[in-house]
């Protein structure tokens, strides 16, 4: 990738990680629409994960499962460390959540949403997090 990462992307990352998925959608959609062709899939993949989590927060099992799958699939086309993001980790976390949704099914969407957004133990949250590669852990 030769084009710089737009500053608004980092705003979208912050919104994603703070659970403000609707605002993240708006921020990333503007970037995705203006991105060069080879970057579009990356931004769209992250955008789809944000929308999936927004759907999950509204207990929309189908929307969440569908967009998680599409987002992970799009991100799979990019290197594990694309755009200063740990893409591999984001995909792993998203795939775990998708498997949970698929295994438990639509009747358990409220329980899954609870595990994602209000876990008893925050270390056990199923919510994906976008991590920068240069971030100190």
C-alpha cells in the first residue's frame, strides 16, 4: 500500500474500539467510497465488522452473522499486518464471534450480545478489537 492511511481511519478505529459502531460506520463509509481500488476491500471489511456489531447490539442475529462472515472474508485478501493494523488478530476474534453466533443460533442472540457488550469478566469478551501494530500491549 503506497497511499497514506487517512486520519479519519484512526477516528473510525477509536469509534470501533469504544463500541460506537454506528459512528464508525459513517466514518469508514466515507473513507471506503473515496479509497483507491486496492484499498476498498480493506476498508469495506472493517466497515462490515462494525455494522455486524451494530446489528448484534440490536439483537439482529442474521445481520450480524452475515456481515461478520463478509467482513472476515474481505479482510482475508490482505496481509496479516495491513495498514498498521493487526489484521490477523482482528480476523481471529471476528471468526470466534461468528462461530459462536452460528453454533448458538438466533434464539441465543441476546445471550451472545451480553457476552460481547457486557461480559461478567471483561477479559472474556467476545467483542473484536482493532489493534495497531505499533501499540504497546
